């Protein structure tokens, strides 16, 4: 079959426009970027500590250039002192400036297989406000003491000047930590870096063990990753969490909890990231019963976490299928205004009672807002936003992140349809991921591609495992159709 002539990049641009995003920057933004380039570099002073001599490093995706955070750890008598440096984006993007207005309207960076549509101009997000290796950058440092039991016994937040010494990637660190791959050249060449990463890994494992004790849900999802060569889809592969991604995830969760707790303690209203109790809990209970487990009638994250751990140990091969089903039944998170005296709605999946987003200000506007609130607090100034502003921003960020997920999901389907167009008639193991008025949707397990079940869909529900046959693909519409 001849390869479909479908312009994935053009389709991605059309899709972001359709969902209300503006991929182009105004002349006013361009002028502001030019002014930022001409400014003097930040220098340490009484309010900004000089931490450039630390062995900071970042771990991110292979292609990431918008580096929001760097990490450093040191062993102390009471445990491991973890420092996380977050890019000080606010320093270059004042409130109500042209760049800020654009960022607020977009609310998030949108990632598609062939193109990234950044919330901030790339001159900032991948350069001037990115914690790029070898560059002196202003940062907000979140310092936390991780005790032997994984609890954070103390923390503080302050401004600093930092320098990323090593830009590492999940793929080059994860296998080395797991003992399944040789170290990347920069790791192999530096014993100090090896010791640093292993200490960070130790602290992250402590944090994870503590989260698990509190009832955090341990999902092990496998994501589809298109293989793109010169803008064309050449195949599709599976990407799953590894030891390095777990390290960063646990650090970021802990940092977000420290930020949220600090704002609460100081009586500052802010935006929280919440995941409420699952509306489809009865279906989760039913799904668990199929595996011989009994869950409480009412939503209970520790009970669900214990069930998931047992299943992961019992059947690690099929555990990602169960993870996917539970994630779909959990529902999406949302941003909400939380005042100092409001009850905390919390994050069901993370078993966190008070949680925010703060570690990706280059990519998410909610994180930039949180950064401004923290900086106001550090400077002992009045909060950067009124409650009504925060409420409006929270609603807007939720809507835009939902829209971004639609774009990313659709373009992922378009890329998958291109990759699957020559596999009509082949059979695949699959799991049901959605039952909606629009139809029944399944996820093929290898590679992890989602499509619609067009034949034999009667009587199935989320979590059912099926054998399906590929019937049809339509790259332009992102359709992948299966039948039983």
C-alpha cells in the first residue's frame, strides 16, 4: 500500500487553532523578547544566593530544551538534603506584559509528535529562562530534608543563582540506575556525578515509599511514541516509566507539596491541583473483583493502592493494562482556587491533601502564577493576585489543559494511523479504555495504540481485555478502527 500523503505538521497547526490556541506571537511579544535579550545578567546579592558551584544536573526527555528544573542532593546527619532549582521565569515575564498576556491566554505548551507549540517564545523557554547546561540562571530553590522514613521533616524556599552542570535524559540514566545499560559518557566520566545521581535516587525511593504508605497510586503506563524521521512517521514504539523518570516524578511531587504547604501556612490564597474522588468508583470496585480483590464501597486510595501493588507483583506483564483502566476511571485533574481557610480537596491519586503545580513555569501558566505568589511571599509583598483573579485563572487553565490533551491525543492518533496503515487485517491484544455515547475505545497493548471498536462492541466495559483485528485507518481524521 502506498504511503498516505498527509501533512502531519500542517494538521497539528490546524488542530491547535481549532482548539483555541494561538501558535504565533505578536509584534509586541517580539519586541519584549528583544528587550530581554539586551538586559544585564542576574547577579548574586543579599536576596539571591550564589549556588553555581554545586553539582546541579537535570534529567528530562531526550529532545527537551525547555528545562524547568535541576536537582542536587547531599547527605547530612538527619537524612538527605534535596535541593530543586526551578527556573525563575517571572523575572523576565512581568505580570500584564505582552509575553505574560500571551502565556495566560495559552495556559500551557502543547506537544505534538512533529511540533511543539510553546506557551512562551522559544527564545525564552529553550534559552533565556531555561536552565540550560553551562549557563548562569536565576532560580527559585526548594530545599527539603528527606528523613530515612521518606518524610520531609523540614524545608525552605529561597532565590539563588545556579548553573546546570549536566543535562541528562531519562533514557540515558534510567537503564544505568536499573543495571540494564552502560552509563552515558558524561556519567561514566565523573565519579562525583555517579555518586550524586545515586544519592538522588536513594532520596527519591524514600519519598516513594512514604507516599505508598500514605496510599499513593502506583501506575505503570506504557505510552506510544511515534518514530519521526524528517517530519515523517516511520513507525511507533512504546515508552514506559523507568527509574530516572520515577526519580524526577517523586522529587517534583515532594516539591509541589512543599510549595502548597508553605502557601497554606502563610495564609496565602493560591491555585491548587486537585483530583477528586473517582466518580466511577463502583466500576473500579467491580474491576478489582475480577482479580479476586475486595475494595471498600466508598473511595479509598490506600485500599486501591494496596490492590495495585499486589497486582503489579503478581502479574507485572499485564499490570500496565490494569493501570490504564484505573487511570481512565479516575478522571482528569483540575485547578481550583484555595483560600487559606478552605478545606483542602487534595489529590486522590497522589494521596496528597494539599497539592499544587509549581515546577514547570516555562510550560504551564499555573506554575508561573504559583511562582509569583512564592516570590511575593519571600519579598514580604502583598500577594501578586487577588482571589477573583486566581479563580478565573484556575478555570481557564483547566479548560486549556483539557484542550491541549485533545490536541495531543488527536495528533497522536493521526501519527499512529500513519504508522498502522500497512497493518490492516492483523490481530492484537487490547484493553477497553472507554465506553461513551460516541462509541467504545480500546488500546492495543503492543504497540500501545488507541482506536475505536467498530464491531463486537456490545456488552464490554472499561478494563475488559479483548483480541481485536485492525479493520481500517484514516490518518487525516486520526481514525483507527478495530473489530472482534
